[in-house]
């Protein structure tokens, strides 16, 4: 992405954050992410039309992302724009603004105990076909994620994960949905003792995460002009796993975006 386009996107973010009513909406979603429009209106004592207009601007700035659950449309905080500011822009601001941005980044990524899902949306200059390949082809996943999958990517098929040099095989690691170039979903890997040691995980943390239920991750790909809107929904997550993936997904997706847009080799640790 060129500097001009990047600057325009950041202008939208700062304009969206400048309004106190929109900041109240973000505060509400930070306290409880995944709210419907009705819930946001009742919790903030704001007119439905006003809330709807503010949400439209926040979505345009990518600070809020939405997920359909049946007939409901749920709204989630999206930390991606703040991550971009922190990673690419933060050195252009004085210390007071740096502190303010850092506080906001922390708030957007804060993990609440009552949450059981993590949602993150990013826009990548590519095609759905190329992005799908980057999500499934070991030659690509090893570059930005430091792991690979062995599967035929058909719904119901088992998946073998190669993660940090550890082979993780389990009959409950399966592909749930596979609609090429549009939607991909699979269950999360098993936490084994060998993986815990490879990741440097403490015995206490391993005991906690191993006792939690298996979660699942879903990727939704939507073409938008010359970009693809990639939304990652990681749900059915319990607290210890949620804390881990909430910090991990932004790093992985930032590396994915960088690899595709610049062809850089940027594997996560």
C-alpha cells in the first residue's frame, strides 16, 4: 500500500476517534463486545439513528467490525487500525500522543473474562484467490505464521498441525467449512505437553489451557475494490486461550498482510 492511501486510511481513523459520541460507543464495546444495535442504543441512551450513523463511520474507519449471527448483527471492536498506528506511525507523534495511543491500543485489545470470542478485521491489497492460498498453502503459512497444516481442506477432514517443530495430530482437529475464496473454518489445535515446552509455557498455564474446551476459528473473505476484507472470528474460547490468541492474532495477521503486500518474509515467533 502506498503512503498516500495509508495516510487517507489513518485520517479516517482519527476523524472517527475525534467525536466523543463515537468514543462512547467504543467504550461500550470495550466493556462488552459483540452487541446488537438495540443493545448499544439502550446502554448509551442515544437515539437509534444517531448510533447507526456513528457505527457506519466507525466501520468505515475499520474500528468496528460486524458478524452476522442468524438475524442479528453483532458489533465488535477491531484493534487493527490502532495496531497500524502503533507499528507504522507512532514515531511521528510527541510523547503525550504516544501515551494516549498506547492506552487506546491496550483498551481495544483488552481481554474481558465474560468474552468467549475474538474478532479482527483487516483489509489486504490482493485477490481472494491469493489470500486463500496464503491461508492454506504450507509454503505461505510457514513464512508468516511459522506453522503448516496437513489436510485436503474438505469439510470434515482431519488436520495435522506442524507448530514450532511439533507435530499435533488429533481426530478432533478438523475442517468445519471450506468455501474456497470466501469462507474457511476449522477447530483449533490440541495443546500438548510437547507444544507447551516448545512455546516456553509454564506448567500452570499449560494446565489451565489444556483443561479448556476446544475453540474454532473462521476466516471470511470479501472483495472490496482492489482489496480483500479479511475477518477472523475465533470463538468458543475460554479465558486462558482467549488471552493467548488475543495477543497472537494481530501479530499473525499483520505479518500476513505484510507478506502479501510487500512479498517480505516475516514469520512470527
